[in-house]
C-alpha cells in the first residue's frame, strides 16, 4: 500500500505546518494493560513523526490531563447537549479502550484557548487540543469510534489548526493498527463528511431508535489510508465505481420516513449498502444521497 506524504498531497504545505511544530505533539491516554503493541505498523504512513506523549489514566499524577480532556469535550458538545459524563469516560472509554489526540504546550496557547479549560493549572505543560476515543469490540478486529472533537470547533476560522479533527482520528487508527472501525453519527451532522473519508463506508443502521437520537447512522468501514489522501487532495479519485454500483435506492437525510425505509431494506437483507464519500462532501443536507451496492 503506497501512501503519499501530506506535503505531496497539499498545494499549500503551510496548512499543516502545525503538525511538525515542537509545541504540538500527539498523545495517547491509555492504561498500561491496554497498551498498543507495535504501534503504527499496519499502515506505511509518514504523517506522524513526532514523539508521542504517553499518559496513564490510572495514575493520580495524570488526573488533570483527564480533566482537561473532559473540559474540551464538554465545551465542544454543550450546544448539542451530548457532553460525556465522567463515569462514562472511565467505565466505557478508559477501561476497555484508549484516548488519542494532539496536545499543545500551554506556554504557546493564547488566553482565549486557555479559557476553554476551567481546570487548567499553571503546572500543566501539555494541554489536549483534540481527542478521539476508540473501544475494541467482541467482533474480531473491530473497534468502535466513541467520541471525536477538537479545539477547532471552539475557535474562529483564522485560529484553527487545518485538518486537526481529521488527523486526530487518523492518528488513532494508525497508532493502534486498526483494521475495522465502526461508529455512530447523526445524518445531519457535518461530521458525517469527515467520518466517511477513512475507508469504504457501510451503513449498518439508517434509523436507530435504541439511540437517544433515532436519526443516527451506524457505520462500519475498513480502514484505508488511500481515502485519507482523497480527503486532503480533492482531485484524487477513491476509485469507488470500480467496486460499487448505484442501487435503485436513495436516502434523504432530513426525512425520517426515508431513513426508516432504508433501515427496513437493511433489516430484510437487501444490502450491504454503502455511501460515497465524495457525494457527502459536495452535497447539501437537502440533497438525496445515492445508495451503493458492491459489484
């Protein structure tokens, strides 16, 4: 598998110069028993060359790093009223899985950036500016993406780190050598465009009444860094039509009846069904999306 460097993909290389700065580094927040063996071996990727900051959530000395992760997460999700309870963070994320992201030296942060962290202390050298939580499942090789956010959602456009959210999830998938990733997102969420660019995007549920938000899409994808290239280089083809063909079905993201109809097709075994990432990227919420089948 040949994967291009970010420098080769981007016309404006300065967009991701933050990734090579010594005051920003990737981190993993994982208990010792969940340590990833031989990290970053599955995919030949040169994107993440900085030394990784490692924190242990079971050590009292690292508790404020957890507090800062939660400060960021709660701030990012307060408008959607979906902040993560602390016990969920520990019981459902830390104990079975791990957290990864990027951290920034406090000394390089603006006063506004610092204000997003109510529990920030002067002695905190590194401050998490993004987070991705991923949890292994009982299905062989499958992990579940639980939560993704970054400081970008709180920042003005000129103060954002280009691609921070996307690269946060990419780093975690790369670091843990993850082959299959499942996840949940809402049909009308802008995050759907991002999540669809990590691999071939299968729809497991189109309507999910067991969730607090029934208009939730459950997906599964086989991690493929070629799709990561497509995210950064819009002229690159994902070669999608070589493997998939349009079905006779489509879905309207804002129409509950349409979501239920697709769900019934899934339940009756008419799939598996897939979405095409480039159509998600270019379409509006009002557009119907084509549903694809394997050739």
